[in-house]
C-alpha cells in the first residue's frame, strides 16, 4: 500500500477551503440544527400531541435521534466512494440529499391533518438527513486536513468544526426570530420557514463544491474495500475513534439541544432560550479554530483532554448559573459551555484523520465518527430529558451522564497516537 503523501502547501487557499468544508458544512448542519430545535419547541405539539408536554418532548427527541441510526450507514457508503472514487462527488451528493429532505420536512402536514402518517414521514425524512450527514463530516474534514500546510492541519481541519457552529448559529438565529411571531402563526406555518430556507440555502453550498478540484485517488485506492482494510490494519484506532466520537457527541448534543428544554423548564421564554443558543453558537464558532490552532502548537491530546475535563466541571456549574436568572451569569454559562465544547471538536477532525493513511482515511473516520455519533448523539438528548424527568427536574443526573461521556472521550484520546508533529507522509504508519 502506498502510504506516502507529499502535501506541504495547501492546494487551495484557506478561504476557498473554508467555503467548501466550513461553509458547506454550515449549511448542512443548519438543517440538522433546525430539526433539533424544532424537536424541542414545535414537534411535540404538532406531531406528538397526545402526550404530556415533557413526554412529548422526549418522544420528539427520540425521533431526532432516529437520524443518527442512518449516520453510520451514510458514513460507510459515502466513505467508501470518497476513498475509491471522488470526495468531491460525495460532498455534492450529501448536501443535495440534506437540502431536499429538509425542504420536504417544511412541507409536512401535522398529525391533526394527516394522522399517524405525519410522524412516520417526519422520521423517514429525518433518516435521510442522517444518511447524508454521515458522509458530510468525513469528506468536509478531509478537505481541510489534506490541503493544509504541515503545521496547520489542526487549524484547517477545524474549519469543519466552525461550520458546525456556524450552522447552529444561523439555525438558532432563525428560530429566535420565528419565536417572535404570534403563537398561532408560529405553529401553523412560521416554523416551516426555517426548513424551506435551509433547502434554498443549500444551493449556495453546492455552487462552492461544484467548483472544487476533482482529486484523483491513489493507485492503491481501488483495491478491496477501504473500511475492511482499515479494520484489518488499524483495529485499535477504529475502536478508540468510536469512543472519542461517542463521548464528544454525547456532551455536544446535551450541551446544544437539551439546554433548550432546560431553559424552558426554568421559565425562560422560547425567544430568550433561542437567543442564548445564538450566543453559545457564536462563541463556539470563534473558539473552534482557536482550539485547532492551539493543537498545532501544543498537541491534539493535550487540548482535547484538558478542554473536555474543564467542560465536565463547567457543565455542573451551568445549571445553578441558569437557575439564578441573572442575565450576565446566564450568558457566561452558555459561553463557557461552548468554549470548552469547542476544545475537542476543534481538534477531532485533524486528530482522527491523522490516525489513518490516505487510502482508507475517509472510510475509517466516517464510519468511526458516525458510529460514535449514533451511540452518543443519537441518545444524548433523549436520555438527558428522561433523566431530568425521572429526577423530578433535578439536573444532577444529566451532569453525571455528561461527566461519564467526558471520561470516555478523554481516555480514548489518550489511547491514540499523538500526531501533531507527524509529517503528512507518515500519517497512518505505526508509531
């Protein structure tokens, strides 16, 4: 197998890479974000109206989590085609599927109009979102990492993390504006605007990706199944990467989705809750590239480990700070959560990519990250809401669940090779 790479200077400018990996991912995760926010605010009443509000929210979160079931399949399918044929084609396809399914969600009739078929169609479209997201993250991450200068892979890889935060920022901002509408307007057609807008905005991302260079796979890339080869040659890295993805996605989706429900349970209005999400997402967008750049200087494992540990502590403080209903304290709580949430996410694209050779890299990181995302992110908001309900509104169980996921993330990161000083041509080789 050819495991050499010679990239020393970026094949594309940083701005162009950001437009392809960062901005394209922002549009895709905008669609992902508005679904999650609608699951917290809108869908319990429109698609699951026969349940108690909190129970309806748990069921809506379960429907949200169903999309994660399709993400490993999307990661395997798109990762395979990205390694063997064309990463450019994969990135165009994932964005098209996400935009179409998101637009159609905005067209769905409610339970009152369509009956049980309405939530069934909602879940099916959610599965399509998950399938496309499964291929998006790996391809976008590698666009940054594989086109980065030797000493900037962490920073360039973090463009995808910035895109996730930017998508959350735009999605939260749109929902914040929509919650200003009269309640009858919001629940009749106002919420649909967010989904229609997501479908339309995808056209911008498609334009950027259609103009990216068409890379040629290496001579060895067409031999066998890349994922099978990665499992055979790098079993330890595969398992630990899944653990990292599980830990990160658990803390991230609790920190970005469950916190919407928590704020509402503590008598914050939907508009205020959304504005707090906007503030948090803005902090995340700024923090992610900072963390990626720090990992280029001080190491991936150090930033991931310390950042995640601090996050776990901060999350216990988050609840009393929000409960205080003091404006500056609440804003600080959301800012701190997102600063330290960005610590692992800013480093993970480069850190996981650097564990595998180019010939199997997209298959390996897509399958592992999306499997961990399904195990963690797919259950996080549902489990957190259930723990919160079981403990009578006491958030201690949610904090302990978050701490457990953080420990898993830290231990798995420590088990992998430190790679920030490894030359590109030696990535994926034995330490």
